[in-house]
């Protein structure tokens, strides 16, 4: 005769699976971050004036010569990326990726790239060129007066 099966000592399978799922979710959220805690220095040495994090306008960001054609510059402290999609045309967008909120990391060859999951956005209009992001970068307001670009 066989003896009845007894449950094994230790956590139940359901408990182990739930814990593994929670650990995976926590790791994913940590990796994506919100980008709001990346209040380091600006990527450029050309930013002038104070911080515009409070949304106050009028902060001088750069000279037009500082923004490469087909590329751009990221201003972390102000939370914007300024681009020059074609000669003499300047655009600005939020530097916060619409996928998971990471700060975008580079601008080159016509795209703004988020380093967290490699989403790419157009320097011309902020539209998604490559996912996983599905929404464009929101436009930011700038003014160009002479050779000075100012956060409006």
C-alpha cells in the first residue's frame, strides 16, 4: 500500500510564482525610472541663465550656432531638447521619453534617442520613429531672436 501524499514543507508554488512576478515588476520599474530624479547638469556647456524647471519663461538656452543641423542639444536642467531639423529652423520638445519617462540621452542623424529602451523620435516634429514609445515627444515653446534661443 502507498501512503497518502503529504504536502512538501516550504512555500506553496503559488506563493513562489507571485514573489517572482513581484520581483520582476520591481526590477522593470527600477530600470525604467521616471527620469524626474535625473537632475544632473545640462549636457551642454552652452546653456546660459538660470534653471527654468519651475516653468518660468525667458531662460536663454543657447546660441543658434550651438545647435547642429540635423541634430540638437539636450538641456537636462530645463527638461527640453532643442533641435535644428533644417538650416535655420529650430524646434524644442520635452526631454522626457513618452514610453517610461526616462530622460532622452542623445540627438544625432535626425533622431532623438532614449537610452532606456532605444525609442527614437524625429528632430523635426517629435514623432516616434522607432518604439517601444507610441506617443510623440510633447513640443516645448522657444523663441529665436537673432542668434539667441530662449525658453519661452
